[in-house]
C-alpha cells in the first residue's frame, strides 16, 4: 500500500523530463508527492495565517477562475495580499501540471483555488461532509458526467505541522464492494433535482453512482477502520497531486493548505480505461452518461 504514494524529488515546479511512469501512476489512482518545490511565504503574508481570516459561514476560502475571492474576511489590504498568495500557488500548480503531463495542458479547466486555514482535526461536521473519512470526491450539486477531478495540494504550515492523510484501496476494489449497495438511479428524481435547482445540471447515472459510493464509504465505520489503507504525513512544503475522484483519501489533521482543482475531459487521459466512468461502466455493463 505504501506504493500508493510516489515520492518525487524535483526542485523545480517545471518538470524538465516527461516521465511516463509518473503519468501512469497518476492515472491509476496513485498520489504523486513532490518534496522539494520552492514556495516562499513573504513577510507581509504571515498575518494571513490565522483561522479568523475565514468567514465562519464558508467551507473554505477560494479564488474563482474569474478572479473573485470568496470566503475570506478582512480589510482591502488583507484581501489583496491573500489573493496574491493564492494566485502564486495557482500559477505554480499550473506550471507543475502542464510540465508533468503536457498532453493535459490544452484540456485542463481551471476550477477554484483554495486556501484552507482551519485546523481540520477539530472541525465539527456531518459525516457526509467529514473529509476525515475515506472517500472519493463527488459533488452533490455539480454533475460532471465522468470528467476527471485533478487536484494539486500544498502544505504551507509554517509550524512544522504535517497534513496527515490516509490513502485507501484502488477504485476497482471500491467499486466492487460498493456497487451492490447503490440505490437504483431514478431519472425522474434527477430531473426534479435539476428543475428545483438542487443540481446545476441533470444528474447522470454516473454522478448518482459516484455520490452513492462517496456516501456509502463515509457512512461505513467498519470500512473506515478496517479497509486497506496507509497513513501519510505531508510535511510543510510538500506538494501532492492526485485524481481525487479515483484516489480514496481522508484528511486527518493539519492546518494551512493550498489546493488547486482542475477538471479534465476523459479524452485528455492516456488511459481512459482506468477512469471511474470506465470502471463503473464495465462493472454494470450499461451506459452511465
Ligand atoms: C479532501 O479533499 O477530501 C480534503 C483534503 C484536505 O483537506 O487535505
Ligand atoms: Fe476529498
């Protein structure tokens, strides 16, 4: 299981040689872990490192692809400083992904970049929203029809505090165990959710299955405790990349992290057969989107 995280020592965000085995690992659900990428926190940014910078009503602080900052509280200088910090990470993560997998570059859709200042170990949440439980990412309001969710994370804690993750078993095994527990898909319910605005578009059977798997994993305490998994400490300065719709993950503790989400159409993949859509489709033997 330790091999579910591949550590890479590269001291530049621009990867100068394309390594097909890293891409294959990423697309098969492994986490790529970069240990030596430089990221300076400037003197004027140190005041951003406090929990109170996040609006208590928001789930996190994010910078949209439209440049709008959401979820932060502060005066104009604070907000501009924060925006610049998040922008810097957004640009570097783009350099990383473009050079790591040049083939993705033309297809990547930049989703919001987030700054997560909260200490996650004592956060109170419903089981469904609790990312300390192993899960694959699936969003209730935003159906994606099998498009991939690629994420870049960086621990920017300056207090030597790791971000502790658990990484679970392969998506194949997850699918095998949880497909039998999935409630049947209802087209009329999906239509209803869309009409009343609870989803941003029509929820496909694929999106239904992914949400059901997300919920079934999180609500199963026996699975949480006893399924194959490793725990891993991402130290301050560490950057890690994974397809979070495929890689089973849980964030146990830590504070101050940056995160960049990308959406990636299936046609950009080297091996679309390893995608959650392909895996689920081959298991149920019908069209899901
Ligand atoms: C998650 O994506 O589930 C949470 C990641 C984190 O907070 O480290
Ligand atoms: Fe997640």
